[in-house]
């Protein structure tokens, strides 16, 4: 039985709602963070906050003592380089090694649906190679696992695309995506823990409505209540030129190129059947977004 869960990557806008949902689900939650003061502002009482570094095996192993499962919300940072240390592989490998030593019963890992675009239309991005390598680490760990592949999160509008009063987009989206709210995704994570035993499971996570990025931006703009927003689109050619001088822009360009061209189809039947159908639509999300 899983009761005590260790969370990695808990403080971000995708990790924090999942962590809080796990607490509400009745689990004992511990988070490994670098900045305890920030974590204290985010999490409710009862969450064990531990200071540590994913680069150090000792920190991870000490953190995992007495835990039943781990939840990993790790991703490639825009500041990382192709040949440097990657949280999503090097950090994950350290987590898996310590998990094997500590008798962890389940690994829960957040990936993405759009990483499937790798190698399509001659698209070859080292970031997606890192993601695919991480998937193999989880599958080969020998520990029962749950892998989630979400579509584009609605939260990317309020925490990524929105800069001041502008929704800044790169290029033109060719295909619609099944946007999902992280709150609905968090419920699915909790439901998976209550449902699964020792079996491995991989879930595609998609919302009930699909839009291109431009259509979704127009909806978000229309229903957002905190300010009057404007949509600004940067051409892909100009963005790629700017990317030559800025790693953050280079990362955004790579992600935008994949999102704009990935022909996402609906594959979320299993997740809806086993974990519940998402309830939040983009209009409702926008009305309540910060």
C-alpha cells in the first residue's frame, strides 16, 4: 500500500498543484527543494519540506528513506546545454538508483505528448532525445511505474505565453491540441494511485476540447478577467534568428516548432475510462487564471 510519497520538482506551476492534490488525497507528502523559504510559501502545513540537491546521491537516498513512491516532475531547463547535466536524465537516473536501494514501490513520471514529434518532418531536437532517454530509464528500472503524457497544459497561457498584457506566440499552429488543465491532470494522478497495484501503466492525458494555439489564445484573451490582453505573434524565421543569441529563445523556438506541427489525435480513452474525464474547459480556466 502506498502512503508516503516523495515529490521531485514540486514547486513549479505544474508540480505544486499535483503536490497539493496528493495531500488532499490523504497521502503523506515530502518534497525535495533547494529553497525552503519558497517552498514554505507554496505548500500547506503537513508537507515535509527537505532541502537537497538532485546532483547528490546522498541527498536523494536520505530523502527517500521510508517512502513508498516517488513522483517526478522533471524537465529540461532552457538554461541547460546539450552536453551538460540534465535533470530529466542525469537527475532521474540518480532518483531511480536511490529508489532501487530504498525499496520504492512505484515511480510516477511526467513526460509529454508532443515529444512524439521527434524525427517527424526531419525535426531532430536534443531536448526530445533527453525526454525519450528518460522514458527508457523509467521503463527499465524494474520498479512498477506510471508514465503520463499530457497534451499542452492550459497553464502555459498564464505562466508561459502571457508576458504582461501580451500573449506572445511563435509561428503558426497547424493542428489543434486537446488542452488539459493541471488541476484535472492532478486528479488523474491521485486516482491512478488509488487504482493501480503492481502493474505498469502509460496514460495519454488530453482534455475534452481541441484548438490550435491561435484559437486557444483568442479564447483565453476573451475570457481572461485580470486585464485586457493582446496577442502578439513572432514569425518563426525571426524567432530562429533571435535564438542564435539567446538560449531561452532557442528553447522556446524548439518547443514552438514541435507544438505547431505535431498532428495530435485523440488517444486519451484509457485515461478517461480509468482515471476520470477532465472537467475544466479553457473558458473556465481563463476566467480564473491569474
